[in-house]
C-alpha cells in the first residue's frame, strides 16, 4: 500500500517537473525593439500614494520608444491626486474616474476608461505597484514585433519580504510554469490556454477593440486569466514573456493583505467547485503527499517525487530570483495555497463578498 502511494505521487509529480523543464526553455526575455513605436502606458490608481510617484518616475525614464502616460485617479481618498498634480512632465495625463457602475469591478472599469483615452496603437496596462526598468517598454514592444499576438503579458519579479509572501507568492510561477503547456499555447487558439499576469499587459489597439477591451471582463477580479481568454474568444492569440529582469512588483505588504489579495480572485481561477477538487488531488498527491510519506514510511518513489517537487522549485527560484527557503519548504507552501483557495470557495458558497480597495464584490 505504501509503495503504491509512492508510485502515485511519483506519477503526479513527474508531469509538472517535465513541463517546467520545457516551459523554462520556452519562456524568454524579449529583446528591445529596433522599430519606432508609440506606446500608451495606462495606470489605474486607487489610493496609491505609496506607489504612484515611483511608478511614474520609472515609466518616464524609459527609452527607445515614444510614450504617453495616462493615469486614472479612481476615487482615491489619500494623497494620490496631490502627488499626480505635482508631476510636471508633459507626457503625463491624469484623468478622473466616474462613479463605479453596477456590474463592474473597479480595476476593469478604470482600465476600460484608460483604453478609450489612449492615443497610440500599443497599449500597456500596468499596476501602480510595478516598477519598470528603462528598457522595459522597448522590450515589450520588441516582443510584439516578433510575435503575431494581440495581447501579451509578462510576469515581473515578485519582491517578497514577509514570511507569508515568501511562502505563497513564488507559487504563482510554480502554477504557471508547472501546469500551463506553453509550447501548445503558442500554437493553439484554445481559450483554455489563455493566461497572463494582471500586473503587466501589452495589447495592440485593434485586437483590444475586437476583443471588447476590459468591457468584455467587466465583473472580473482576475484579469490575469480573463483578459487573455477574452482575446482568444475573439480569435486573437496571446503570449507570455519573462519580465523578471526588467520589472519588479511587491504585491502585498502584510499577511492580511496577501490573504485578501489572493482570495479575491481565487473563485475565477482554481477555486471553482469541480476545478478545486481536481487541483487538490493533483497538488496534494504530487507535491504534499511525498513529504508526508517520507516522514511516515519512506520509499524510493516518494523520495523521487519529493526531489522532483523541490527540484523544480529550486530551478524556478534561480530563474525568477525567488527565495531558496521558499523552494525548500515547497510542500508547506502548497498546503497554504490550498487553504486560501478552499477558504475563497467557502466564502463564495456562503454568498460573502470579496473585498479589495474598499469595495466589496460578490463572486459570480
């Protein structure tokens, strides 16, 4: 029985390990563009006094492309508006968002307004907590030059400081690289293969309009999944690139913020009733159970499964500049991720809203 369990864990760990090796080769850092480009950089900002100044300074330092920067002040009650008024650069345009209409989430409404206000044919949607290096926009434009996609997304390096950030946030890359078949994504128009990072998108305006823009995902709290899938439903291919070397982001600054942030969009991703059962079986069987078996009843298959799980995390840590300790306690992190997902599902089933930036949203 113990040996059989060990073999099961090995089978479940083998797939993500092999896919990680393939995807790390597939996911590349784009080279800068060699063509002239005009880019509209678009930031939705709600109560971002700690982030908006540094974010704008980083964007305005970009070279190699011509940019306009449009920031939507989305009903901020802190010093966001004051900080924006103190920035004299003529490339910056600040607009104010109207009241949030029924049926919209705050970010999608803000981004829809920004998309309509943009003047150029390449649109970059970036969160205020992302810091772009001076060559970032040129590299993103270079990716669009070389790939026939309507939308592309990059995963910034995730800055993690607290124990909860180090434990859970690197799992974003684990799930992406370990379970998304990127070679197939490049070739197949399947909607199910659409994925991205809501922190950083670049889109062609014509494709954005054909897909319905952010209006196509107006109620979503998880644009990292729903926006690429909206493009694919409209017949537009989507792509991914590695932004580790030219973009950084600190998503959350406390355990409470991390819990709310990861939970708010969980029910549009893993935490759907049937999907979460499947994810739980895959992750417990392939990533957590090997460690339990090694403590209770060691076997060669369980040991190999554990080595694969931690080994792939060490590869990801080296590639994406993640903490090694997070990789070494990989089974604990996966268990924590599943707790967040199940809590989000139970919240949805009980009809309780997710809250973010002072707004409440009932899961659809």
